[in-house]
C-alpha cells in the first residue's frame, strides 16, 4: 500500500469512526469533537499533499 492509499484509508477510517461516535453520543460530546479534529488534521494533510503535487506538476 503506497502513501496515498494509506492516507486515503486513514481518512475513511477516521470518517467512519466519527460517524459511529456521533450515532452513539452527540455531536457535542468530547470524544466526537476530538475525532472531528483528528479528521480535520487528516483532511488538511491530504490537501497539503494534493496542492504540493499539483504545484510540482505545473513546473
């Protein structure tokens, strides 16, 4: 599994965990907010990587 696939899998796992936590608790519960922040970090990482790849392709 390459790094793109690994990051994509991490994103999907984090998204699914957030969904499950939300169903179990409420969106204001601490564990749901923490998981949301973790997912945000992964999304930011994905966006940085994608933007970097696009910039190098333009050069």
